[in-house]
């Protein structure tokens, strides 16, 4: 059991390479970001789970015996087999609409608060189980970023491999539209069912770029990593998950001199990312903003889950 009150935090994430293909067993590269999700868990005498999550507008009180496996935080408490009531408060550095993985980060931070001695591998397994139960789909890359932090090559059912990725010259632009990840992942599954060979070839192509990107990222060859971003994005466009807004932001970044740019995550909205030389940074951020994107103040390579106090 945990101390009477514990506060933990876990980072949000950005997918750098390999989205969608990772759902089908190919690798991806994900980085944890410096925007964090905080959870405070306070032990209660009554057998209830009280949730105050103002960022996502949830204020609820549920008997321990009635917890729902459809709700991320309640499902996490269920999976932790908690025998005590708990008051859970969340606070986020970022809006849940950005696609930075607020649900996964909140599950990871809560599980850590409920069992702060848990090791990272067990924490990841429990978090991924919780996310799959609630969401039905997902590769677990977001939980891996929230638990381990840093920049990871992640493949389902395989321990993640940390990449040295210091000094990544990343720019992040939010499209203003929240992506419905579960629906987009299901749409891609339908396409794969209809055209298994074509979609399989796209996933294999993406996997090859992820392999190349993991070498260039660890060498700090950002110019080449940018080129690979462009190639990866072409495959995502072929998959049909990009949007006009994302395309406008990406081509604006490229025209202003970015080494490379792509959508990040499921597509259909959320963010685009670009790798950019220092002397082009201002021109690229201005161009993305001009195309209607919101520039996000995000640093990659952040620390994984931690106990705050
Ligand atoms: C969504 O952010 C990334 C996807 O690859 C889904 C997943 O890996 O869970 C589309």
C-alpha cells in the first residue's frame, strides 16, 4: 500500500516515426516530452474512488465495487486490485486535445501512485492492459513513453530500446483538431482487410524507414532523419490518414526550409512535427503558424514516470 497521499507524474509523448505500422508489430520511434500529467492519490477510509480531473471535466465518486473498466482511471484502480478507497486528482501541463497521450500518462502516473515500488516492466504491462481494456486498440507505445521516458524504439511485446537522441531540433505544430485515434486505427484495419498486400507493403516500407531513422537519430544526423520523415509521411498519406490542414502545415514547413516534416500520431488532426536547422527555425515556425498551426512549446527526451512527493 502507498503512503496516505502521493503525487506522481508521467510525460506526454510524440510519435517520431512508425505510427500505424506499430499496431501490426512493426517498430516505431517515440519520444517522451517535457509536458507532464500529474496525479495525486490520497488514501480514503471509505470504499470509494473519487476522481477530480478538471482538465477532462471529470468529477465522480464511485463505490470500489462498481468501478468501470470503460474509464481509464477506474480501470487502472481495478487492475491494481486496490482494497482501499482513493481520491484521485489530476493536473496536466497540456490539453487532452493535443494528442500528447494524456490518457496513457494518467494511467501510468496513477498506477505508480497506487504502487510506488512497482518496477517499470510491471508498470508498463499493467498500464498497457488497462489502455487496451478501455480503448480496445493500440500498440502501447504511449504507455512505454510515459513509463520509460527518453526516446525509444518500441515494438509490441518487446522491451523498448533507448536511443541517444540529444539535441533533437524538433518543431511541433498543433492542427487545432483533436484526432479520434481509435476510429482512425479501426479505419486502417478495415483498409488492411480489404487490401492486405498493399497495406502490408506500406507497413513494411515504414518499418524499413524506422530502422534507418533509429541509426540517423542516434548519430544526430538530423538532416537525414528529416528526409526519412518526409518518406514516412508519404506512406501515411498513402494510408489516407493525413488531412488538408496537416498537409498545409507540413508543406509550409518544408517550403520554409525544414529538413523534413510529417504528421505525428494517428492522423486526422493532432500535431505535425518537423526537424529544422537552427538558422531556419524562425522561418519554419512562422510558416507553420501562417498555415494555421499552433506552435507547441515542447522538448523531446523527457524523463519517464516519477514520484513528485
Ligand atoms: C496513435 O497515436 C498511433 C497509432 O500507431 C496507434 C497506436 O500505436 O496505438 C496510430
